[in-house]
C-alpha cells in the first residue's frame, strides 16, 4: 500500500486549530511567542545529562493542550513524525560516552544513554511547544508578531514562504509517489535512477507551483507585509500569562523539583 | 468609466526557453464587454492573461488598462482593477481558512477590519459560498474551490474579471451554476476557455488565438458557426450547436 497520502504531514490542520476560540486563542500572539521562546530557552539550557529535572516542564504543554482544547494525539503524532531527526543527532552518544553514571541494581546506565534520552526529551518538549504555539495562534499571526518584535522582514518572509511551500512540496511528493507506485506495481523497490529523476522532477514541479502561488499572492496585492484580520492588542491577561509562565519556567529551571521531592520522600522514609 | 477598457497593442512574448508565447497580438475590449478567448492548447491564451495584470511583461508591444499604459509604476493599481482567477484554484487558495483567503486581498489593500469583513461576507455571498467561510480551502470540492477563488477576486472589487478556464474540471451542475453566476456580473469579463458552450452562453464576443496571434475577432455566434475557422484552430462547434445524436440516429434509420 502506498501510505504516503495518509502519512503526509497534514500540518495544515495546525492552522485549522488556530481558528478555534478559547481563552488561549484570544491572547495576544506576541505573548504566546515570548512564552514559547522562554520555554524553549529554559528547556534547551539544561546540562547535557539533565533528564529528571526536565520532567516538570511537561506541565506546560499539558496545561495548554487541555485549556486550549487541542487534540493531544494529533500533536504528539506530528512531533513523532520529526523524531527521527533527533534520534539521528543523539544516536551516537551511547557509543561514544560509555562512562556509567547511574547504577540501577545490576544494570549500569552510561552517560551516553542519558544524554541521548535527554536530547529526545528536549526535542519532544520544544517541538510540541512550537506546534502548540502555531495551533493556538496561526502561522500568519506568529510571523506578524515576529515582525513587530523587529525580526528582519526578509527572514520572516522566508519563514512564511517556507511554511506555505511545505504544503506544496508534500502535495507534489504525494502525487508523484502515487503515480510511480501505480506503475511500479509495488514489486520493485525504487532504483537509484528513478529516485534521482523523481527528486529532480519534484524540484522543478515544486518551483513551478511555488511561482504560481507567489503570482496569485502578488495579484492580490501581496507586497511583503503580513496583515492579519484580528487586531493585536495587549491586555492584562497577556501580561499575566507571559510573566506567570516565565516565573514558573525560571523556578523549574533553577530548582530541581524531582530531586527535591525525592530527597523529601527518602528523608521522610528514613 | 474608461477604467474598464483593455487594449493590447502588438504584444510579443517569448518564454525563457525560446518558446514563442505571443506573436504580435492586438485587440481592444471596451467597458462591460464579455469576451471569450479561445484557441487550441498552446495558442497563447494563458500567456496573454498573465500579461493583462503584469505577471508577465511583454518583450515588445504594450497594454493599456483604462487610459494608462501598464508599467511598473501603476502595477498595483492595475492589479486592483484587473481581478485574475487562475486556472488551478489550488494555486489561488493558500490561507488556512476560506474567510482568511478572501480577506487576503482586501487586507493587502490596507482596508480597516470592519470594511474587510463586510467585503469578505459580500464576496462569499455573491459567489454562493457563505457557508464555507470557516472551512480550510484544501478540504473543499473542486467546484467549491472554484467559487471561493472567484470570491477572493470579487472581494477586491475589480473592474475587470480575467478568468483562465473557469469551467475546467467542474461537474455539469457546478459548471451550470458558475455560468449563471458569471452572467450576473456587470464587470468587463475576459474568459480564456475551451468550453465553447460557456463562450456561447456568457460572452457576446469571441477572440480566436492561433500561434500567439488573433485569427478571428467578432460576435461569438458568427465565430462559432464558422466551421472552417474552428477546424483550423483545433476547435469544434459547441455541443449545443451540434446535431442531437438521438435525432440524427432516427433520421439515419
């Protein structure tokens, strides 16, 4: 079976979610962008062997998903879709770093495994946070608030088009893969020659289509500015949201809560 | 309102790969006219349409929209007055929801939020797709997509509507609905099409293109009766003007 149609990214659904209406959806996009950035910085700044200290950070996606009424399964699956990238980054850690750090009974766990798991953990947290940001805000609003923060326009436009053309690329890939599999009768694996011509063709077709979309945008007055319909206004809610979460992140970052809890429990047991 | 006049004067265009697109093309379309551009595949129809709002610029010759020559300076104004509906609605619809997509143009024109919302509602209503406002465009049927892409253009209140193959890949009923919709528009209409029945229904004038040149320009009825001309342009009489196959079979027997 050619599954590519079903498995394709379907990241457009994030934008559909952004049309929802919850207290989180109504927040100023800028508040959500800052909070997400603070979250990512806090998670990424942990030591390479940090694992249990990161655990409290899972509260953030859990709270946002439940308050924002987002489909947790969908977001998780989308994060898994990109997981191989993180695995690729960390996969050699267990081989290189063999020093035993933790001893659980007879099993010694090396530093490599811990840092590998730490990378996966960070990855899931940051990617989910980014997906949550887009599904609560919409990509255009995210880009528009980046512009308001003074991020250079060419950079934001690149980001916007990258996102737009992602759909184009997956669409075209899907069609080509389907056309190939219908005539390959699913028997032969793709040989190198077919693969290269497929990729080359894909590039040309995508460029063509991207140009047509760009043309359609120009025809409707697109001039590089991103305009969104909701007016952006900051209220006390946005300030409370951002400053509240940032305080929580700082607290989580500098006090190892699981460790404290652990010592508390073991101390109590003694 | 001279604004609605479209005039091309000796247009030439060659694609970067050397293919000749237009080869000395001239015509004048005046206010409120509804004109079909017909011709075989590769005759230059789409190339011509892309010139009308400056997506492509001619290597020779010029275009007048209203009283002004189309140039870089007035490109934005021309794009506002010439609304273009592309052949493939998937190229035209790129926003997360139908509402956002229709609002894209008016927002870029710098209109205020209440005006944008009003225009979007109006355009959706005219195109008969008000109920789709909150749907994501890529989930719609082909006919719905087509109506939405027409709404995206209507929302910018253009004077001239330019359409590339508006009835292609529509089912018969959607096609009929679109034809009825087009008939209600007061705009100057320029429609490139292979659907000669559409031309017959909607356009009183037809321009025939062949190899990037105008080979005939006149009343649609006269042109579509001219079998020699149709044959030399790889076209056929519209179905509604052909003999009824059932009656023909009866006559033969």
